[in-house]
C-alpha cells in the first residue's frame, strides 16, 4: 500500500473562539494515489491519530495507530488501490499537530494558553491540509464517533466540497448523560495535584492518575451493559493480576480484585503513556460543545445546502451515540430531500463496535462509496423490509415502533 506521512504548515490560524496562533502544523497520513476525483477524508475519533492503517502489531497503543486497519487498505472496504485516503490529526491533539503540548514561537509550551478548539476548527484545518495536497472536491468524508460529528460538519461548512458524507456511531450533538460523564472525566484531570493548572510539562510528575481515571470513565461509556456482563460479569481477576495501579483503601485486600477492575486499570496504564492530559481536556470540550444546528433553527436547515448523499451507521448496543439519535438525524436529511441511508447494525459491543466489528461495518461502507445509497449492503439492515421503497435503509422496527 502506497502511503505517505507528513506535516502541513498552515501558517497563521484563526480559531472560532477569536484567538489565533502564528503557525499551525497539522500531521497527516495519505494512502493510495490521487487521480482528481477519488479522495476520501477520514476523521479520527477523540483519542485517535492520523495513522489509520498500515500496522498489524497488536501492541500499537490502541487508537493511536492503525485505528481502522481492518477497514482501510488494498482490497478492503475503503480500498486504497481505488481511493486516495487522507487523515489529518486535529488541532489540540498530541500526535504531531499543534496543541497544548506544542511550543509557541518563543519556545514556550502552550499548555493551557493554547486557544480553545472546536470541531469547526478541525474541519477548517482539514480543508486547508487538503488544499496543500492539491485536493479540491472530495469523493467522501467519513468518520466515527466525534469523527462522525466532524464529517457532518463538512456538510454544514463545506456543502459543495464532498459528494457524500458518512457518519458512523455519531450524532449531531451529545446528550446530557454524555456531557455529564465527560465533565467528571475532566474533573478527574484538573483535580489531580500534578495537573498544576495545566503547567506540568517540565515537572517530574504529570497528572497521570487523573488522566487514567478519565480514560476509565470513557471505556465504560464505550462498552454496552451486555458486553461488560459477557466479558467480565463479577469474576475475580487471576492470581497474577496486579492491583497496584491506583492507591486502594485498607479494606481492599479483603475483597476480590475483579476482572472489570483489572481491565480498566490495564487500559488506563496504556493510555497515560501515549496521551497528553491537556489534550484530553481540549478535545472533550470540543466534542461537548459541538451542535450541528448551531446558528440555524434546526439540523435540517444546517445541512440543507448539502446536495450529496449521506450514510449514517448506528449500533443497537451503543448508548453513547444511539440509534435513535441517528434516525432523528436521518429524518432531518430527508426533510430537505437529501438522499440518506440509515444502516442499523445489531451489536452488543456498544460504541466501540465501529472499531471492533469491521465485518459488519465494512460492507455498507464499501457499497456506499461505490454506489451511494443504492448500494446493496447499505440496505441490508437488521430488519429488512421488502415493501420499503423510500430509498432509505429500513430502521430496526423494535426501536421505533409506535
């Protein structure tokens, strides 16, 4: 697979908050060859990176590397022998794009002096990166989770720049429960004594405990109740499981160290080695702040100028971005006569299904990229309806029956 990685120097960048920085550097990776009309932009999730594909080693730091390796590549759903695939790390992150951990022109770390970042800023930065690569109109913009919100923002900000939009496990905005959990996660970081108001980059200790707890909260959000029961139930961890990741109360030795605790501690340990606590604060706030309808009366008016086709993919076990939210968004597209398909996938994996079930996600992606909403797999939902002639994938009946 032909691929390239690089950094686009965008120069002065004006953020939606009104602040600016003199130079924004954006790390990106590109796969395949550009032929003028085959470009696909992929938008990564919250803690993902520009590295979409190319690594198969399991020890690749989770979403940091090759986060859609089973979806993107030669002969895969997003075929890099056919499409020119680009992914850019978003402003505020810590994988090569300018963010809180970067240094300013005077050589000082930005820390919390870095401007507040929005999803709209991500979209504008991506547009500028594509300009530097000589890419004009895109065949598609696709993303999962907050990357799906990012993809939806392209329909609002640049409605003429993409033939189609794909939002996987996404929504036009977060609900109150998700906002609350994100707020608790941020509080875990900012109340860590080592956070030091965000100025910890030259310190011997960093707020890893706070970041670890924030990540654990995130993992609980990304898993479904049934998947957690199947994976862990109430089982005690094995005798070799370590329990020293966090301080424990004196009574802890009397009680079992459970599988679910061991899993969360393990995930937290891996995460703090690869992610910046301030970046976590910045990116979760960008996600929480996003509202597709901001500046418009509703979602339908926000995307009314987009004349391409849209694919929404949701998962029945995802309570973070629900199937109901995707269907409401699909109705917004339909109300302005924008061709849209809502593909519902039966899954117990929760929000993480878009990453861990490529065999279910790949076919509708492949067929939509090739044939739009008329793609065969796009309409192969959990509840097919032979009488459905609306032009949209049917929605799982049990979820929306009257």
